[in-house]
C-alpha cells in the first residue's frame, strides 16, 4: 500500500512538472556496428557483433536548467528476431548548469562514461548495455572535470542478485596553455546474493583504478592530434568471508596520433594479470599490446563513420579484430514552445 502511495505521488509530481514545461524537444541518436573478433587467446569470445542501436526521446524543459526526458533505447542485432531484441526505457531528470550536470534515472551512457579505459569498462557495453540506471553528477570548469556515478546492474529478488557499480573519474589540467594533465578512473562492482540465500555463496567486490599523466600536443606538430599518456593500474578483488583484498598492479601507456582521416592508437600494459568483471579480458595477461589503425571516411555534422583494424599481441599469440562503427546524433530539436 505504501509503495502504491509513493508511486501515485511520484507520477503526480512528474505530471505537474511536465505540464509546466516551457518547451518540448526531440532527440535521436544511435550507432550501427559491425565488429568481427578473431581472438586466438579467447576462442569463446571469437565472434562477430553486428547491429544497430537507436535512441529516441522527448525532453520536457521546465527552464534552461531543469529537464525531464522520456524515451527508449532499442537494439536490433542483424539477423535477430524479433526485430528489436532489446529495448531499454529512457526516463530521467537532468539538471544542466554552468558547471554542473546531474542525471537521475535511466539515461544513455554515451559521452558520459565512454572515456573509461577499456581495461576497466569494455567497449561491448556500448552495444549491449547502453544505459546507466541510477545517478550521475559531473562538475566541470576550465581546469577540472570530475564525474561521480552509480549504476544499478541487477535488483535483488528471490532469484536475482543485487549488483551495482559505483565509480568516479576526472581530469585536472593546471594550465590551459600547457599540454600536461592528470586523469584518474575508478569503479567498484558490489555483487551480493539473492534474497533466498544460496549455500556457500558470498558477497563479492570487484573493481579497478587507473591514474595517468598525459600530454596533449595536438596541432603543435604536423599532426592534427598527438596525445601521450602513462600511469599505473590497480584492480581490486575479494570474496567476503573467504579472502582479503587481492590487488594486482601494473603499468599502462597509450599514444594517439591522428592526421586528417587517419589515426593510430596504441595501448600497452605490463604487470600482474587482472580479472575485472566489466573489463577487457586481455588484461589478465601480464604483457599486452593493442594497436588500432583507424580510418574515418564519413564525417558530417553529428555523424562519424570509422573503420578500425585492431592488432592484439600477448605472449605467444597474435590476434586481429575488424570493426566499422557509424555514430550519429541529430542534437535536440525543439518541437513545441509554450507561451509564458
């Protein structure tokens, strides 16, 4: 009964706020992808991902800072049946200020958490888990960017586990004219059992952190882009009641160089092996290098199409991956404006 009262109150409040909107806008964005993976190290992951994802939503804008957004994020995998094999609701409140962003609800992760290193949050999340379900706040000024978030993965029921991710990331650039900056990333997965206890089951925690020192030399050489980063990586693993924190560590480095429509991105890792639940499995190796050869033939306002050839090197193995991704975003378009 109390839950029903809360639901009625919530719907009433939302309806009242939406009714007082000054204007309504419409937004469409999405991604088509073809990602063929020939992994000699992971035969079970050697497969092809292909499909199209589209997000459409309507924004009810109370004023320039307060917004309610409702829509859906739908995935079609080529050859799949039914046509949309997965549809994720989009429903959230968003505050946008001069320096602050705050989202509460179910909202698109694209552009918010997609800057995390693949060692921590792998790139297939963009295909199959496009939404954050929880809270996110970001502060940004000319020197500092800091983001804090929580993402509910699974709600506890009698048979479903309680799982959520908590994390924060940021960047500090001491001088606007200087090339140097410091960036950091952290997240932790809390994995608890279902309401009906499973014998010999335990709460598990799994996460990772990176801190990097970087230098951006874009447009300071003949290249359009040149970015160099190096730093340390730590992962965290424990099974409560069984063991303490396991803390593998290692060294990470990357270089991105771009000229016109061509780019190279190289990532190198050396250290202990990691087992990160949402991370790229290649980082379980003590030595790993990935080279991306990138060609961007399609560029337009809000649209980018890229071919990427990825070469993976681990001790004793050489694997390859070919991908094409087309991302598009038409921006928010006002469709209704109400009189004051």
